């Protein structure tokens, strides 16, 4: 029994190290995935009817306007009650 105990301790330490590395890799992959999706969408540059070039830009994934939610609710109410499709 005395010979087995040090072997089990070493195996436990090795197991903890392997589990720690595995968890670190999973955490790193999760962080990399979440960073990509939060950036928004790239809109390519276009040429308008006058021949002028419009530069490309990144469209935000969500509005940073503090009144965005109330504007959205008001707009939704308008189109459900008085919008052009109900006339």
C-alpha cells in the first residue's frame, strides 16, 4: 500500500494538470468565438447613380442610442395602428 500511494498522488497531479490545460483551451476558444460575433456586419462600398464612390463601413450589431428601445416601440405601435398598410 505504501508503494501505491505515491503513484496515485503523482497520477492525481498529472490528471489535474491535464484537466487544467484542457479547461484553459476551452475557455480560450470560447473567448475567441464571442469576440467575432459582437463586431457587427461589414457593408461594402458602392457607387451611386452619380458615379460617386460610397466608402464601406461596419454596421453595428445593435444601437448604442439610449432611446433606441422606446423609438422601436413607438414605431411598432405606429405600424400596427396607423401604418400605410392599414389605410
